[in-house]
């Protein structure tokens, strides 16, 4: 598993919003300024997060972004799977994104890769946004 900027920026944005919403909506400019992120790219990522019910939005002067669920209900695994796909090192050991690979013919290699997948998935699935605040 290798994180792309999609996962990285999405996690950073969710952390920032969780820390700063205090009942109000958080402006994208605040997130971009704090982490020095490109606004156009972040807008696209926040749309995906909204479409997948991680965020809710409001337009206008009091508008912005807010968590759609509690920070203790959003796992890091959920965000990474949404943005980057499988947590597994190869598709043939993935639970959610399985696809056959030639490596499946080598059982001992697959066993090692499954162990890696299980270790990573366990940590990511049990780490919630609230743990990172």
C-alpha cells in the first residue's frame, strides 16, 4: 500500500475540520492555508468526501465544510479505501478489491502478503479520526 496525495490531503482535511468546526462550517481556504495545499485539487477531494457522506456542506458566507458523522465513526481505513483503494500490498490478498495475480501460485509469498495486509488493516480500521485530534 502506498498513499497518494488523495488520501493524505483527505485525512489532513478531515483532521482540520474535526478540530476547528465547533458547530460552525470550516472554509476550504483555512485548510489550504494551514497545510499549504492546492485549493482546486482539495475542492475535488472534498466533493468525493461529501458524496461518500464523510462531509456535509453549506453555501454562503457562513458556509463551508463540516463532518457528516462523528470523528469516532470515521476510520482511517475508510478514507484510504475510498481515495486509494486496497490496503493490501497486492490485489490477490485484498478483501475489498480482490483480483487474481500470478503470485497466487506461490502460497508462502501470499501468506506473507496476507499477514502484512492483516497487520495494516487492523491498525487502520481501529484508528479513528478522533484518535488523531
